[in-house]
C-alpha cells in the first residue's frame, strides 16, 4: 500500500488554463520527484525537490514549476496548458536510503487538456 | 530521452508459466530498479539490485544484472492473472532522478 497520496485523481482543463497538482509524501521522506507519463510511454522526469529546494530538473519548460513544503508535501504547477500536457502525472518520494529501497510512487493524477 | 529499453514490448502468457523481460541501459549505474504499473495507475517498486550484485530474489521475482552488457532481466515465476501489468526498469541519473525504460506490457491469461 502506497504512502504517497496525490490529488486530484482526475482533472480536465482547457488549453491556456493553469493547474495545480498536489502530493503528500510518505512519512520520513525528504525528497519528492514529479514525473509525466504520456500514454504508452515510460515516465519522464520533470523535477525533484530536496528539503524545499529544487534539486534537479528534466527537459521541461519553465511553465512547469513546483514547491515543496516544510512537511515535505509538494505541488506541481503548470501554466498556459497545452494539449500535449495531457498525461498521467506521478509523484514519488524517497528518503536518504533511496539507493537501497528505491522510490514510493503515488497513484497519479490523470490530466486531460481540451 | 529514455535511458533503457525493455524487451519485449509486449508479452502474453498463460497462468502458471514464467515470464521473462529484459532491460538494456546506456550509462554506468550504481543500481537498477524494477517497477510494476497496473493499467495507468501509480508505479509499485518491486526490487532494486545494486551494481555489485549479479542476482537478487524476492518471492516469485528473480532479477539479474550484467553490468558488462549493461542489461538486466526480470523473471516472474508461476505467473498469475494478477501479474498482468506494465513492467519498467529504471536507473538513477544525475541528482538521483530515475530514468525509465519504455516498459513491457505483460498479459497473463487465466
């Protein structure tokens, strides 16, 4: 059973709008990463936060931004939505032992841009 | 860009049979991880194998790693209908981000 909670589970937005997705990390995990998964593809890394600071970013434009809060929960914000932003957005948390135990993923938010 | 490639892209077997899927990657790694994803839901961590390990077991799962060939395999023994899912390999890149392969879609027929 996952300790990472994402909300909402599904979302429909109109092109040009802005969206905020939320993630509650597993207790004790200080690192959160966000991934975008298009249909039929593997997840693509968007960015990672460690102790409230961005700690790595993938090949995504600046309209993808994030925050991590002191309780290690996190937000992904996407501005000026485009049709290609339609995807499953996954949040993953990890602790200092990620090289031994990997990451814990949430169930994802399915975003549809129309 | 994807780091790894899984092979085959899709696999269909009968319940009780074994399923083997392979993963190739491009750069040096310190570990390789396998994840399962049920029908567009979140990923579930299955097993992590370190670069100094050659084989690892977890229940019905057996993972091998060949760093000289930059490849790994995941074997699921005595498969069940509930094993139907997509399986991804992933390796840590810079800043510990995970780089995923393209996945193998496994269908286990009852």
